[in-house]
C-alpha cells in the first residue's frame, strides 16, 4: 500500500556512510557500484557529478568515472574533490 504524506520530508539528501568517508578522504577514490552494462555505469557517474543522486551534497564537488573490471562488469569510481565554503552564512 502506498503511503501518502501531507507535506514532503524535510531533508531528502540524507548523509550516508559512503559520503562521509568520501568527505574525510578528499582526493581518494572509492568504488561505488558495479553494473553489467557500460551505459548504466556511465549514467550513474554522470548523476553523481551533477548531484542528482540522493546522497550527494551540493557543497561538495565530486568526480566520478567508469572503469571496466576483469570480470567484464563496469565499476563506478567516485572521489570527493573539494568541500565548498558555506557562502550563505556571510550574507546579511
């Protein structure tokens, strides 16, 4: 049964362990997931770079690439490049 809400959830971008580890290890690469098809892996990497995936944060710059594994699947590798300063805190 579908659950309907009267108001949307307060925060749809939830902090995950994966995102927390990326932010603690800036510039280091981590394998996100593996896919059977290359176009699915490329699409996922694009969605991570453009902050479409729910666990990404707008103030963190990510880079993501697709690499073929020896077993024939395609892995998405992600790295947090930098954390932007909060510019809204300084405005009056």
